[in-house]
């Protein structure tokens, strides 16, 4: 239904002989498609001038505004905002007093209450037809008041007027809720403040609670320099309070002015602490929310066709701003990206018929082409999009683009089609028919003479999104900002799954792509279970990588924490689930292929909106007096010119093929069984036994080497007394192209006059694939020379690239497997951060059955060829617990001591004793050469021939 958002239909209230009127303006009736289309095009043409209307939060002459207060409670990215105002008609005549609130387009109003001279009106959300019927029963005179319309780039206006006698006291209170969307690395909460007059009690409070912690909070100077010092921010690890409370004098435009200087958007920006790439799983009030915003991954290469409208209506500032934006956008392309430009009016032209690499020469040529465009003629959108898709299809068929790259079309247009195919539904079908599943379409509508609803539909249906660009002085910046949001795709084909029978009613959990700086959000209901743990499994494809991530959470902890927080929004998880579900259903409804399907979706939206008290395009807010005789109706319609937020957001949250929210809950992937804790009776065995054999060669602690010789079933030990910073080669196999090196770190200070050394970094380099895995005590990094990816110890994960597989067990160990026949496990030892001596360090465990080539060497690698060892003359030593003996090995006679070292795989704290013959002097006589021969210059260095 295309028309302006409509809010609030009418009331006549008689009380003690006084008359209060609510004035109405708006239409109810359905329109024919022809009339609706004509009206819409007319409205789009006049809306720009309509936006210039002055806005005031409180309207009226000779009124006293006692207070104007705004409070937002943001908990886990979900905000509940309340706007309150108290007003007195201090004039001598009856008059209309207005209460206007600008709210974000993506928000849902949840309630509006009003008290007029002691009579309270309370709101409740009902299905639209029910609300209309109830309203009609109490309706008098047919007068009406209030309208919600698009007023700015991101806001809509709630607007009502009440006609009251002199001396009347009126209190207004509006509530709305919204989910914070992450853009370019932060969440932004905006409150529109324009009281229009001085207010004795003016106050804004924003409370933020993020259970995992707040990494940054900012209040950009958007209201003016004079208010900078008045915005106070108090923050702790997980909470922030932002307060803005100017007194009357501080509100004035100047010292003697009577007008208010408060006029603009009050903005709070923040981001949260993330301890892993696996995401953040939260459970509260029987619902879960999974936030997924990985970083430290290399971007995927892009293939972009820019489709630019150059019809006559683009002449002037629109074209100038588009050209300016394209200059910056083209500069952002890299040599790994491919692109072309299609420009269209009544004809369609291509700067290049084929996709070309983003080289400096090609970019310079494209810039010249853009600058030479002279807008004129009509608008042939259908043909332009067909040409763009054909270009991508041809490049894909010819194998010219990386199969792991992201292919997208970015359409920039300011008008409806006037040439060629002009029927919007046919264009939509044509685009859908030719678009491949791996392509995405993003639509940018410039100005108001464009059918934004159409642009949004074709984008949503083709795994993209739409955005309106406002044709003003900063349109170029709006275009560049949009491009920044999609210019760095990090992952493709993301699926977030949960164990069967643990959750239900899951929102969309398949996403076509994830862009850097954004966030994917999945919510659902948690089913009753004996376990207090909920686990999620995320699979995705990155640049040359396939990734599986696991994270879990206690299902009871957060509710206990929320109960302690004075300003938290305790119902956030339940409302966020409903919010996401409704937004996604609204998107699905707009794409419904049949009337029956549309009706079914409509019923689902209405049912959820009534249950969770959201004013949606299909519900209305009935505001009634205590005796239910007097009623006011708040009714919103979807505004197609500005669009309703799509369910997925900018995280690439558009289901492939525009599918409905996925409700299927999948089993955990098979590999997870390898690292899932065993039943309690076997828990002490730990997961390591499934990943490595009973006997291994290892190096752990200071650094203590234990070499297992399977032929003689003997363990030999030695220490290496090298210096911090030295890199020791453990395995060097030029035949298979494998290197394992470790870099030493030292304890914080000497203990008993000795400074201990440990491995702080371990590198596994596989030369054939050019893949290097560097394991540190803080993170695990993977690079192939072009792409760099980083993972933390904070989540269980599996990463696969070519012949290399990395398995991370949360806060425990990393196993690197090469071609399924060589394995290296790195164990993490964490110590108390404030320990005066010890530091975090790593242990290395390598199976004896690794399949090296005959060229293998290194401190550990050399023992893949087991030497002949004989031990004799075993006798008591100085320490009665440590026998001594003579060992013959490699032609050397060594004096050895019987002792034990630790294997920490089964018990990381205490370790398991491994009894071995200890060789003194850094393994001299047992290892080939001297230990200094194994010091290499960098972490990926092969060992020089000994």
C-alpha cells in the first residue's frame, strides 16, 4: 500500500464542560493501482519541499513547557527509548498543543500515553481492523490529528495535537524500540532534539549495558560547539551513561536570546569487546541472540558493475555529486578487484564490455569516462541491468573471476523507467530470471522522483539492499559511505546453526555475505533442557579458507546479571527476537508470489506485533481513556518511498534468493564431535586423546624436549639452553616443503638466579601452498602471502585452506594438519597475569607417525629416522630417585640420568609424568651437531644442511 505513513486518528473528549479536540488528517481507503501510482509520483515530486517545514517538539502559543526528557536504555544492541514532556496551556484561550517526536525509521513505536487534566489515556497495540472498529465506536465529529511522515534521512515524525482550554495540564509519553545496526565498525544511536523553545527541565540520558564489555563510546559534536562540554560520559568495562542536561541559560542561542540553540541529532556511537571471531551468544528470558562480527580476515576480491543513470533528470547537482563519489570509489579498487561501468538513459553504453582489473591505468581511464558524461534523455533501467548481469555471467563462464570472489551490481538512479520496459513488476521478474545465485544487486535511489519500493524489492530479491541518497550538498558523501559498507566483503555463505532440539523459531540464519564493520544477528527461542549450556556452530567461506566456528554460553548467567543492573532493558532478548522476525516477515511479505502466501505472512506479523506490542504497518495503537469511552488511534503504514528496514541489515543479511527466515535447526557439523567434551565419567581423558596418539615427541616448559623412540619403546629427554628471541628449528623437510619453528621468550625475572625460557610463538609453514600458521599466546594467524587472517583462543574453530587444516579448541590447543598425514599440536599454557615470574607460553606435540620425506631434519624431525640406542650400567646416582646410566647413540657414549618430564595434553595444570633418560648439555651427542646449528633467522626459515 503506497501512501504516507499515517499516525493517530481522532478523539473528542468532554470533561467538566471543557472540550478537548484532536484534529485528524489522513486517508483510510484502499486505492486502485492506477490512482495509487499517480498519487505516489505526485507525492514524490512534492515531498522534497514538504520536508522544509519547520519542526518543533512542542508546538503552541502561550504555553509553558515544564519538562522535556528523553531516556534510552540500550542492552545488548537493543534500545528502548522513552520521550516525556509536560506542558501547560498558560494562555487565556483554548488552543491546539502539538507533541512531535522524530524517531528512527527502523524503530517500532510500542506505546503512547497521555494525561490531560488528570484523565489518562493508555495505549495498546491491536490488529488494525480491530483497532479501527473500536475507535469508530467512540469516534465523535470525525475530527482528527497527527501524521507520521518522512522528515529526514533517517527519521520519521510522530505528530499529534490536542485542543485544550486555558490552564490545562498535558503530559505526553512516547515509547519506541529498535535494534542497533553495526555500520563501519560501530553502533550509532540517534535522538532528534529540537524543542523549539527553552525548557526549564531538559535532560537526555542514554544508558548502555553490554555484557561482554564496551570497547569504545563516543558522542560526536553534532549539536554545536557550545554543548560539547555539557555532554557527560561515564563508562566502566560493560556500562556507559551519557547525560546531556543544559540549564535554561545554556540552551539559549545567545546570552539574551529567547530561542533554543538545541536543534539537531544527539548521537552516541559505541562498539563492543569481542574476544573471538566465533561471535557472541547471549541467552535471556527464554530467548537467545547470536551476534557475529568477525574481524582480522582478509577481504574477498570483488567484481563490480556500476550501473549509473545519466538521464536528463540527473543534470546538475545529482550528476556532479555522483561523479565526485565515483572518483573516490574507483580509487578504492585494488588490482585483485574487477570492474566495469554501464551508463544509461534511453540508450545503454558500456565503458568496457568486459570486466577489467582495478589497475591504476584502468581506473584513470574510467574516471575520465565518468567526467565526460552529459546527462540527457529518458531512463531504460531494464536494459541497463540486463547488460550488467550479462557482463558478470560472461566473466564467470570464461573463468576470468575468482570463484571465491564477490560479484555485485551497484545501481544508481533518480527516476522511474520511461524507455523500453517500463512495467516495474516485469523488470523485477527479468532481473530475477537472469541473476545468478552468487551475484548481488544494490540499489541507490537519488532524490524523491524514484520508486524506492521498487528499488528495494529488486535488491532484496537479489541478495542486496537498497538505500535512499538525499540529493543535497553531501550526496557524494552518502554514496561513498554506502560503498564503504560493501567495499570489504570478508565472508561468503555464512550459516549459523544450533544443536537439534535446543532451540526453535530461529530467525534468518543463512547469509549470503558478511561485510567488514557490520554484524549478523540470529535470534530464537531456547527450548527446555537439562543442560545450562547453549552452543552455536558457524560455517563460512573466506578468501581461500573454509571456516567452522563454535561458541557456547551459560543459559542462566545473563538473567542474573541483568537483575543487578539498574538501567538495563531486561526484556531485550525477547523483543529483539520479535523485532527481527517481524522485520524479516515484512520483507518476505513484499516479495510474496501469491495472495495466499501474503495473507499467511500478514497473519503472522499481526500476531507477533500484538503479542510484543509493536506498531507495524499491519497494526495500530489504540490509545484510550480509563473508561474506554474516548479513544485515539495511532496507525502506521509502510512508507515505500523510504522503505522499511530489511530484516538482514548491512551485514549481508539477505537470504539467498530472497528466501523467508530459515526455521530449520541443523545438527552440529561432524567435525565438532572431535572436540565436544566427553561424558562426565570420561571427562578427565580430555579431547586431546582423539586428536593425537598416546605416544608423541614433544617440547614443553623450559623448553624440555621428550623424544619418543617407538622401535625401542624409549623416551629420551634433553633441554635447550638458548636465549630469548632465538628461533629454533623443530622440523625442516624440504622434500614435503614443511617447516616447524619456535621462538623463545623469557620469564619476567630470574627465579633462583635462573631466567627460564619458553616457546612464545610457534610457526608451521607449508611451502607448496604458501600457507603459514603462526600460533602465539594471544592469537592464531594464518597467511598465504596475499591474505591474512587472525583468530583468537576464545572460541573453538576449524579453518581449512587447500591442504592445510587448523583446529582450535577454545583456550586449550591448536592442531595443524598438513595433507592429512602430518600433524602438529600447539598447547596453550595460561598463567595468572600478575604472576611476578611466569608468562604465558606454548608446548608443541608431534606424532611419531607423521609422513615426512627422507630429507627431514630439525631438533625433532631428525628422529623420524630412529637412531640405535643402547642403555647399560644402570646404577644409583647422587639423587636416589634418579638412576644414572651410560647411553650409546650415534657413536657417542653419554652419561644419562633417569628422570621424568611432563606431558600436559591430558592435564594442562599438573601434567602427566613421562619417565625418560635425560641427556645433559642441550642434547649434545644425541642431536646432530650443536644446538646452535638449529637457530634460524625467521619463523618460516628452512634449516640449512648440517
